[in-house]
C-alpha cells in the first residue's frame, strides 16, 4: 500500500476545502482552522518554506487598516462583525506565505470546485422546486436567489464562470484528470445554472472574458490590424450580447433609462426616486451618497461607521426607506461598489491598498502566464464596480483564498532549483 505523503495530504486538503466552500460554506471556518496545523507540520518537516509575496502582505495590511478603523468606531457591534468576517484577509496570506517545496497542480483545486458547484446547484434546484411546489411562479422559483440558495446569485454566477474557465484552461495545458468526458456535461450544466442566476454584472464579466479570449486568438492568427479594428468594435458586441441574453433585455433597457435620467440631473434623480426602486436605481443612489461622503472623509469614517454616515446623507435626500437602520445600526443596502465601500470605510489609504492588491496580482499573473489568476483578478475588478464583493463572506473567502493560493502557485521552488542548476 502506497504511503500517504505530506505533499499528497496538502494537495487533497486544498481540493476538499474548495469543495466545502461551494456546497457547505458554513464549514469553511472549520476548514481554515484545520489548515493551520497542516501548515505548521509542513514548516516543521521543511516541506514548506517562507516566500515573500506582495499581494499577500498587502492583504494583511488591508486587514490591519480595518483593525485600526475600529479605534474610531461608533458601532462596536458592526465593527467587530466586519473584523471577524474579514479574518480571511490575514489567515490565508499567513498560511500561503509558506510555499511547498514540492510541485502543486490545479487538479485538486478545480475538480473539488467543480464537484462543489454541482452539489450546490442540486441543493439550489431542490430549494427552487420547493418554492414552486408551495405555489410560487415557475420563472421566479427557478431563478436568482431561489436557484442560488447558498450564495448570492452574482457571487455564485461569477464563481461558476471562473471554475468553468479554469477547467478548460487546465485541459488546454494538458493537465492530468481534465477530460472532455466530464468537462462537457459539467460545463453545460454550469451554463444553465449560471443563466438562471440572472446576474447582469456576472454576464458582463463573462462577455468581457469571451471578448478577451476571442481578441487574443484573432491577434495571434490575423495580425494586429484586424485585432485593433475588432477591439474598437468590442463594446458594441458586448452590448449586443447582453441585450440578446434571455431575461436580461428588460434589465439592460431599464439600466439605460435610469443612467440617462441620472446623468441629466443627478441630485434631482436621487431626490425624486423615492418609494420603489429597481436594483440599478438603488446603485445610482448609493454610489452618489458614498462618493459625497468620501469627499467629506478622505481618511475614512472608521470601521463599522459607514452605515450611520450613509443613513444620515440618505435622509437629506428624502430617501427614508433606504436610510432605515435595523436594531444593530445597519442599513439595508451597502454602496454596491467595493472600491467606494473600502474608500469610505478605511479611507484613500485603504482604497490604495486594495488597488495595489489587484494590480500586483495581475502583474504576477501576466509574468507567469497564470490565466486563471488573471481571470479571477479581472472578475473581482468588474464585479466590484457593481457589488461590494468583499463584504459578504462568500466573496471574502473566495477571493482571498484563490488569490493567495494562485500567487503562491505562480512560481515554484522546483523551477527555481532547475534554473539555478
């Protein structure tokens, strides 16, 4: 019987953690805790070595800024909850700053993720059927939050697109265990669930991703002139793609009208949009009041204070429904933009740290041709324009885990040893 080595245990653990994140997200905190003794064992056995990487250090610095912001909080409940939710910003970097001396493969991570998506989707289908059986409308019961019962629909749709991209990227790299026999049915099933999530920002990201892949292929096969011509026309193609997708045509039209009305008279739009508002109208309102608060507080308002400041400004615009706070002082909607959320809460220094994490991770991905890391960083940027992706636990854990592990995997000691020899 073959002895289970530390390297195999480490690889399997990454796959198991990826699986649990998707279908049993409530167990991810336990998974992180169990990962600590595994890393400590690897350090003791000299299977893991310290390796300095800027994105990981910057994530730790970002968390330190949130902790510093607690010193100025007026709502210790919200501040402590945010600090607890963002523990992944410090735990994953500390764990992955110690890089294996043995080679790592993408198989365990992506196969574990693919299985997790399938199980999570089946759970969502069962939940959606229960809603439909209870008398719900067919379209409503099998879309958005009903079909994506474990994760926010935008998050789940984005995760699905990244995992599908990852498995096919591994197939093109001739990685082991990646075969069309299982990849094709998985991709078709994932595409169905992705569509039923009905997330405009996720659709936008996928449209950009597909356009980038096609443009790269065209540049390599037809030259730079054709590439530049199509690059100029790509925004039109993206807009056409979104307008033709089932369930999104009305959303696109509604968004266009809202933006047009907003640009004509921003303050009038916000003051006049009382009562029922679509999701995109809410975003325009929240973006505006957040920017105004940022201009007033360039150093940030402090961890946990953002809700109180936004609530006060919303009241000035007559947005009493949006300004309502619950028993803990939290309002119904966050800024729906991670860059604005970070800038308002911990200031321009925190925003700069977030931008550096994105920029340096992108640079490492390009340098080592890690296209999965590039796709994940791009998805964070695109979706963070429309959602506060690092406020919900799903986004915090997913992006901090994947960025840390893929930055770690972008280079290896094995390559370094070969180059030295």
